C-alpha cells in the first residue's frame, strides 16, 4: 500500500500545548520500540528502503518502506509477527524481493528508536487523518538524537485536507517541515557511530566508534540532480526537478532553524543558509525552464519565500564582508576599521526559517506539487510519449539561454552594473538547469561547457560581492575616512573581475550547441 504522510518537527516550546490538544481529543498512548536493519554497506538505505521490526505495545510489526511517487508518499508493507525475528520470506514475489536478492552482506541491526506516541484519528471534510505525536530518541552506538515530531497520515480522503490540517497545526504550534524520515536520520547517525571493517575472509565487521565526533553530524543539503531520461514527458521531468529543489530548501531551512544542528559551528550554519538560498534560486530556475509544463505555484507562498531569501541575503552580505573581503583588504594594507556588526534589527536566520509563515509557504508549494503529481498519474502517458511528441525540447531551450548569455557577455565590461547583475543571474539559472537536466544532455558536450560556465559564475559572484562591499564601505566611510582605501581597492578588483568574466564569455561562445542525444 502507499502511505501518504507529512512529518513536522515540534519545537520545545510547543510540546506542552500539543500534548494538551491531543489529550483533549482523547488520543491513545502507545510505547514503540523499533529496530532498523541494513547491511554494513548500507545497501537498503542506498536504495531508499527502510526495514524495521517494531514492538507496538504488546504486538510485533515488521515493516518495510520504499520510495513512492513523491516525497510525502512511501510504499509500505506491514506484517504482524509472533516475535521480534525478521522473516524476509514475507517479501517473496514483491518489488522488495529483487533488492533483497542483490544484497552482498547479511542484514544486521543498525539503529533503534524508542518513542512514546500519542495518536488519534481526526475526521474532517470526509477525510480521515491519523495524527501522531512521537517523543523519544534515536540510538546508534554511543550516539543518540531526540525525536519530537508530529506525523499527519492520510488514512482516507483528500490530500488537500491533509495539507490544510498540517498548515493549521503549523500556524498554531510553530511546527517545522523536516523532509527526513526517522530512518534517514538514523542512518546518518549510524554512519558516524558505527565503523565497518573487512576481515581477512572478506566478511564485514561492524563495531561501535568510541566517542564519535558529532559536531558535523548533518552536512548542508546540496543539490542532487534527479535522474531524468528522454522517456519522461516535460511535465514529469519538471516534477522530479521541482521536488528535489524543494527538498533542498526545506532541509536546509530545518538545519538553519536548529533541528539536529545545535553543535554545528558558525561556518556550517553559514553554509546551511547559503544552500537554502541556492535551493530557492534553483526552484525559480526550474519554474522558468519548465514554465509551459509546470503548475503555477501559489503567489503568496513565492512572495514569502522570496522575502526570506532577501533577508537571508542581507545577512550573508555582512558575513562575506567580515569573513572574506575584510581579510583580503587587511592583506592589501587597509588601515584598521571597525567593521559593522549584524544589526539588532536584523532577524536571525533561525527565526526566519522557523516562522510559521515561511514554513506554511513551503507546505503550500509542496501541496501544489503533490496535487500536480496526482493529476499526472490520472493522465498517465506511456513511457515513449515524449518521443512521440517530437522529442525532448529541453536542450533547445537551454541552448537558447546559452546563446543569449554569450551575446550579452561579449560586451560585459561595457554593461551597466544592473545589467551585469542580470547576466550573473542568467548564468546561475543556466548552470542550475544544466545540472538538473544532465541526464538528457550529451555528457561530452556538457563536460566541455561546464568548466567555463563554472568559472564565469565564480567570477561574477566575486564581482557582485565587491559591488555589495563597496556600498557598505561607503556607509562606513561617513564616520571612518580610512575606509576610502577599501573603496579604491574594491573598484580596482571590480575592473579586473569584469575583464575575467568577459574572457570566460568568449570561451563560452566557442562551446558546441547543446543536443538531446544520449
């Protein structure tokens, strides 16, 4: 069966109020102790599969979960068991059997969860939603992570109502979307807590790591381009890309808000914010590329996400000034200057990303994508539909973008600053979309194009940092005249970076035309 579920993190301040609401709804309390199994090489996790044996009160339940059609849906097979021993024969003649047959090592315990669950069935608008509040911990070796989350599972009825209920709870309690399942969090924890070594006979031996360092337990979520093929219709390709972009946004937003990242250092938190903003840019790029095949995303949600993007960008400008530009100026001989501090009137990134308005904007976008995916399923076309419709149009679109960029870039040094800024955004958009669509582009052509495009983007990014820094130093110079040294240095660097960028555009002009052949 397909399980459709939204999982939202519960901040500490909301715990008591949620328990109060659940108790008023006469929620049932049950203790859950789950053991998750995989090979030492994490073969199930690498296939997106989670296998667990869970004691639910007095009964045992064996469950396997596998990827579904969208991030909130999973294939789920449940079997009541007489005891806590796994029985893999239950998956004979299922899609899971093929994966189990290819495992190179025996399954063993990787991590566990122990939670107390409060759950009840919520009936509204001819829809049944099971609402469950889980509180407890994940355990792997010497490490553990807290669990404090609410799950909204659609038992029967409308997905729209599922999202409406989740958004209302988010508004009421400040819940936060966390794309990771317990299994994904547990797998990451186990990867740090457990060590895998190979014996002389080739057997994998798993041991617990003594005092593992969990300061960098959860790394920033970077882009992971989906596997597109020429058999996909543009609408189906869009959906894969859009979901991946939204996952990057939501996961880094969760990390920025402090979920599992309290011990991460300041540079890691800066990278969470950076990757969050990259995800937003990529989603906008995805919408532009697939425009005629994509649904319209909610305008209010996009506005909120864009406002958050801009506020986080203003914060990043100060961070770059202090950690990148100022050290370079110091080496160049700049006199001592009191650098600006992050103003008290600036909202902290954690507050921005955990705000109910931002979180509900993410849920609005996710809902639109899920409903669009359901519509595509109902209108399902055969795998070769794209070819019958005249082939994949994406390479043609991307090639047109590239030619337009090259035309502008050929006279980059003479462009007004605002137009240079637009070219920088065009380059980013093209690069993001090339990576998203890499599965349907000629790898040889892409390998020739990528280096010059990456270097152009890097130079344009530095140029933009220099422009932003110049504006900030003009403000500083009003009270600290020695800041004029920085302004002069920055103008010289701007001139150099403009020339560097134009040289890369000349290289891009020689790049071969993009094609859709594989």
